[in-house]
């Protein structure tokens, strides 16, 4: 199965140009949906206003070398390693889904445009990576959905409870799941059920890419920019107008720490291991 290119086999009943057009349309929907989301939510306007405000209140200037260093840290820590997640389980699930999605999309484009028919067999590594990417999405997505989501793990809600904010995760996981099932059925020469799951695969994939204005899809483009701006604000001393212990005066820092300890409620995490909130 892991050497079977489902898109090449599909060319026997569906012209390759149709699938290529479909993939091109999905790519267009990503661009159009993201631009609409930026305009509708005014994300770019907020980002640049916050950036100018931070520069205006900066306590120290950040040079070009520092900016390059911050950009590298943002790319490596915040983007590639999902450093914003303190919970290791959630970080691993996110990384599985993120890298699985990238592999899945890239390999889909390569197979659809580069190897659309059995006459041009796709390299075994490309086909295998398509399956691996889809499986990574499923592992990370289902793990997150049933075991990590805060409203399930901490608040005791049903894992079958759906909200509009869940559109991205649900459509992504279903797209990968239906794609894997379709590929397996097609490799098994089960044409009837293969056609059914091909339709489900295309529906889920269309919802994933067409639903960008109503889902969290575009946050993958916003988060790197927000993480970069956050690091810059820490470097120039504004810290996004949030309180911080990174003070220049050691005595002031010590005094501030003592005030925090004095005002803290009793037994609220000060060296005490608290029970996980799974009993609501």
C-alpha cells in the first residue's frame, strides 16, 4: 500500500487535469481565504500598529544583527519546535500535525503534477512520505482531539462536542483519514467504496481549504509574525506593556519578587505539586 500512488491510479477514470485543476483551486483558496481573513479581522493592521507602538516606546534600539538573531530564534524555537507550548504532550501532538500536514501537502502536489499517471511512476520515497504525512496528521490530530483538548481533558466535556473553532482540526484530520482509506480501497481494487471515500476525501479537503475565514487555518501564518514581534518587544524593553522581572536594577527586581510572594494566596503552586484538573 505504501508504494501505491492513488492519484496515478485515479487517472484511469478521471483525467489528471481535473485533479491538477482541483489542487490549483485549493491553493488559490488558501491565498484568497488568508487575505480575506487578514482584511476581515484586521490582523495586519493590528500587527503593524502594535509594531509601531512598540518601537515608539522602546527603551533601547535593536540593531540589525539582533533582529537577524531574533528572526532565527523565532524560526527555530517558535515555528519549527513549537516553543510556545509548555505542555509537552500538546507540543508533540502539534508537531506531528504540523509536519505531517506540510509533508502531506507537498507530496500531494508532487504526485498530482509530477507523476499523474502510471506511465510516470512516482519515486517510492515520495509515495511513502504521502502516507507517512497523512498518518502523522491522524496520530497528532486524534491524540489532541480525544485526550489533550482542554474542554475534554480538564472540563469533562464530551470529545464529540463540536464548535466552529474546531473546523480546522476536524476537516484536516478527516481529509487525511479519508485519503488514507481511499488509497487503501483503491489499492484493494474495491472500486465502489473507493469512489465513496474519494468523494468524502474531496469534501473534507474542500472544507479545509475553503473554510479558512471560519477556521484557525490562517493562524499558521499569523503566529510566526506574532512570535517575532513578541521577541522584539522583549529585546527593546517594552515587553508588550506586560509586567516583567527583567529589570536593570537588581534591588528593584528583588523588591518586586518579594511583593509578588507577599501578595500570593496560600498554597497556590508555590512549590506544591497540584492535582491535574480532571475531576470537574
